[in-house]
């Protein structure tokens, strides 16, 4: 009986841990999420309010976001602790990420935020080899 209680308590603590998202799926390490997203190619980011943004993040920590406004906003990004933080004129938002079909789901605390995806192909994860020459992968 005590063993069952200990296992239940351990499961409850683990499920409440900030390293895990909903459904018990672990968040990606911030460095891994940054390596996936900051490849210089455009991402479609769907916001919870229904707006769609085009996001480009570069390896050097720079980037841009184009959304409902007719111009792009410059942003910078950094990895801080367990999150990837995007900063621009509108402020800073630090997000954690989980893999989802076709892309990455960002989380702001315990709330889903932007969903990053690309048409026709899932993101290239760090452990997957490129299937084309680097110049042709853009």
C-alpha cells in the first residue's frame, strides 16, 4: 500500500513539474528549440487569438515578425534558463516548446501560445540528417 502511495505521489510531482507540458510530454530543451527555429527560414506562427504571423529567426540572435501590420518588426532572441525569449519593441516573451505534428507549440507558462509550423514539411530536428546540400535547403 505504501509503495502505491509513493508511486502516486511521485507521478503527481512529476506531472506538476514545469519541465513537462500537458499530456505529460516533456518540453524541449531551450537550446534544441532555438536550433530548430533559428534556421533563417520563414515559419508560420498561429497565435491563440487567430492571427497568423510569419516569423524568421536567424542563428545570430536576430529575426523578424510579419503579421497583420503591413511591415516587419525586428526582434532578437536569446536562450534564458529553460526558455527561448523573443524581444522587440512590444516587449519580451519567454516561451517553452513541445513538439507537435508539423512543428512546435510554444507555451507561455501553462498556456499554449504561438504554434510554429511550415507548409509541407516538419521541422528538421537536430538528430535528423539533411536530405539536401546546404545551399539547396533554403
